[in-house]
């Protein structure tokens, strides 16, 4: 009579211990580049170890994607900004879905980054600029903070807007779109002669180039600035927050270095702060707005956005102290805040 075949059913703890032993052998082989330990193990233990390794790697990958968001290969390459509003397929799918939700809404949805909470000034002077423009022109809008920074901004930056299913990035393009394309906002600059238009452009470039670079340097490179700036990552889960903070800071410092800040004496950088603040103070003088009109212009939206960002948030204390040497700039911000942003706390004070 044939012997009954004995089948051994391994218990779960045993399977688990084989898998762990196999995984250890694989790790050891990779680490020491010596396959001795691997050769000593039976094939089934190695197979289980390989399976466990794959599962672990797969799980780590899924977790990373969930926590950090999948990298978007088209980021920054979606461009031809002039067509974005008309050519929606250029915009990412996630954004399309959100824009579609706003299709029937008369409200401009303004996508911005927040500092602390919904009603405070934005961490981004460009976001603050566009919000000021919307208030100056009394265009109804709704701020949106809940979006995926890695996927949704068509040009990888804030601000951007969605209006009736169309998505438009870049503060200046947004203004152009609202004034000339959909004619939702009045043209604040229509009474400006050519000479003043050129001046307006020159000051905007000064703010969006030089001023923005100085803010970036103080907020991200200096230790004092960074001790405050890093708080913008408060919503990132704690176990990866340190990593995200370090890698974003490193990338921003690289941008500053490309601008040559790492080779400049700090005293010269502070002088540059004074130089731009003085140029603005000279322009504003004792006027209510940048130009002698009875209403603000686009340049006022930019000046207000940058001044408020610098003064109201505490990540650039040196730059804020420099501005406070010019009381007319402080009066200007307070005046515009009282008139257009009564819901903001009074932020600007004289020394
Ligand atoms: N030219 C753009 C500039 C916007 C911009 O630089 N936004 C910054 C925030 S202040 C940003 O989103 N940076 C993120 C990045 O560059 O990855 C505009 O006027 O809107």
C-alpha cells in the first residue's frame, strides 16, 4: 500500500518568519555585495523575502504618492499662457475638474496660498496683488486654498483663477483677461497717458523682480527669516514635514544663489532694500495713490500687495524695518487697507 502523502501546511507565523529571513538575506547581500547568506537559504524563503521586499517598496511608493502627490511631468511645460484660457486641454486634468465645477458661477475663483487662515494677507505678494485688484474693481470673487500645488497651477505658480470653466495663471495675465477678454473688471489704467503707463510698468517690474528677490532672500536664506517662513508648511504631515521643508528651502536657496545673493555682502543687500523702498516712497510722495488720480490703478494693486506682504507677515523683519523708515509708505498701506480690506487686521505701524 502506498504511503499517504504528508502535506505540511506552514502556519502564518512561520511564513512570516521565512519572509523576514529572506528579506534580511536579500538586504545583507545588497549591503555587503556577498551572496553567501542568500545561497544558504532555501528557495521558498528567498521567494517569500523577495515578495515582502516588493510589497514594502510598493507600499512606500503608494504612501509617497499619496502624501506628496505624483510628480507632474507636464508641470511648467503647459505654456503658451496666451492660449490657456481658450485652450483648456493644456491645463491639467485635476484643474479642469475644479474649473468645471465653477462653470456656472459668476464668481472668480482665486487660487492662493494662505499665511495664517483665510482672512489674512497671503504669503505671496502676487496673490495679494490680484486680490487688491479684485477689490479695487469690485469684482466678486472667492478665495480657494484647497488645491494641489504640484498639479493644479497651470504654470506651477500662484495665483491663478478659474472663471466659468476657464483657467488663467499669472497675476498680470489675469488682469488682462478680466479687463480685456471677459470685460468683468474696469480698466483702472485707462486714464493713464503713455508716459505714465511706462512708469507704471517700470515700477511693477521693480517690485515683481527686485523686491520679490529681496523678499525671497530674507525669508528663505537668512536664519531669522526661515524661522518664520518654515511655518507655511504647518499643514504637511509631521513625519515628512522636515524633509519637505529642507528640500523646498534648498531649491529656493539655489534660485537666490543664481541671482548672486550668496556672493553679496549682507550690507549691500540691505542697501538694495533701502533703494527700492526709497524709490516707492518718492513715487507715492503725499499722494493718495501712485498717480494723481481719484482712484487706484494696477500699479497700486502691485505696490499694495508687496508692501502689505512685507509688513504684515513676520518673515522679513529687516525689509519691514527698512520700509518703516518711510512713513508715507506706512500711511499709504493703512489708507488702502482701511478702504479696501477692512476685514484685515491693521497691520502696518510706524516705528
Ligand atoms: N509672474 C507670476 C509670478 C508668481 C510667483 O512667482 N508666485 C510664487 C509665489 S510668490 C510661486 O508660486 N512660486 C512657486 C514656484 O515657483 O514653484 C505672477 O505674476 O503671478
